[in-house]
């Protein structure tokens, strides 16, 4: 009589995360022309999950995920990207950037 090995949910999610990370180029900053939105889209596509499945895990509306992936949303909110990253175990690390004085506290053009 052979015993079947039963994998825990943690082991399964770890295997999925490894597979997804191998399929996605996580680099989004520095000398790369990729941005955080591109990486989030790649994570969703590489997962093989439906928009609804990703949305449920990220506590987002399915249309939010769909609009992001289909690039209907040009400038997604930071927290939307962060929630998608967290679903796939990717940590966002923000850094402060010094803004040149000429760009500080300037009114928007056309106002």
C-alpha cells in the first residue's frame, strides 16, 4: 500500500510563486524601461488566474484588474499595484527622490 504525499497550501503557493517569478522579469526601476504597472500585468498574465481570481485575492474589483491588464488604465493607483504584487509575494520598496526646486509646488498648467 503506497502513501500519497499531500502538499500543504503553503507548499503549493510557494511552488506557484516560484513558477511565476521565473516567468516574469521583476526589475521595474533603475536602468529599465519597464515600470511597476508592466510588472503587475506580467504577474497577472503569468499566474494563469482569471481576473476575478486575482481580484478576490487582492481585494479589488475584477474590472480593476481587467482594465489594468488590458491597459485601459494608464495610471493605476499605487495601492492597486501594491495589492497585486502582494498576491504574488512581491514586495514594493519605495525610495525617496530629491525633486529639483523648479518643480516643487507648481500649479498644474491650464488652471
